[in-house]
């Protein structure tokens, strides 16, 4: 059975859990990181020398860390031709949006998680949250234009491209201060909320430790 190390509300763990839910893969998740600690445990560092989350280990002891490569690997192994496009150019497009989302949408998540859920109230920086949100707005402007004539990021079908952006966008929708309207992003988000795995692994968890 697939083993997944990481607490269920870690932003990178959420991506992998949603992916596993979409694929219907049996798994055992092991709490690690945040309030659970364990990132520096020698046994874990032998699997993942960075001590980051998540990490997966398959039955034959194949281990993989970094959420993007994990999602790509699982989709290619279990859903080639659907979640992972079989065509090389279509797959490159999905890869592009996965990397774009992690680079451009993740920064807001990091700032808001610390300042709204992790730090004690007296140490929270609302100005930092507002500044991070303002930067994210420009990225959602771009995403909104991209989704104007598409159901999902790569066209009419849900693919692995939607997973990083979709997991981070739930937090944007719920927690961004004075979030402006992006109708196409909102319609895409509404479609994601209809997916059982999204409701279970993304919408049901609260950010923080």
C-alpha cells in the first residue's frame, strides 16, 4: 500500500492527497510536520534528506519527495491519457501550469498561513497578508483570462494541471482579504468543488500546524 508522509493540512500534502483521491489509490497517510514534528527524524531523513513534506513510498520501497513530481508520477502511472496527457505537447502544457501555479500562487498561501493560522495573534502581520494578496491578484487576473474559453486549465478535461492551482485557489477563495471578482476562476473553482476528492482532501482541512 502507498505510504504518504505529511499532515493532512500541509499545502503541499493537500495536492498529493487530492491526486490520490482522484486516482482511487489505497494509501496509508502518516502524520508528520507542524505540530507532529518528525521532519528531522533520522529514519525520515534517510527517505527524504531535505526533511520536507510530503514523501511517498511504494511497496517496493521506491520513494519520492516534492509534491509536483509526486503528482506527475502518480498520474503518469495510474492515469496516463487522462489526468496525465499522453501527447507530449499536451503534457508539457500541463507541466507548465503546474509549475506556474506553484511559483506564482504558493507565495500568498505561505504568507497567509503563517499570519492567519500559525503565528500568535500579537505577531501576525496583516500588512504582509494584504501585500501578498495584492501580488496574487495579478496572477489571478492572468488565470481568469486563460480560463475564459476553457473548462479546466488545459481544456475541456480535468488534468493534473488543475491540482496545484486548484488546491491553492480554495485557500485564496476562502481567506484572501478583499478578494476581487474573477468570474472565470470562480466558475472553474465551482466545478472543482463538485469533485468528491476535492471536497474530501482540499475543502475539509484547515490551514495551520
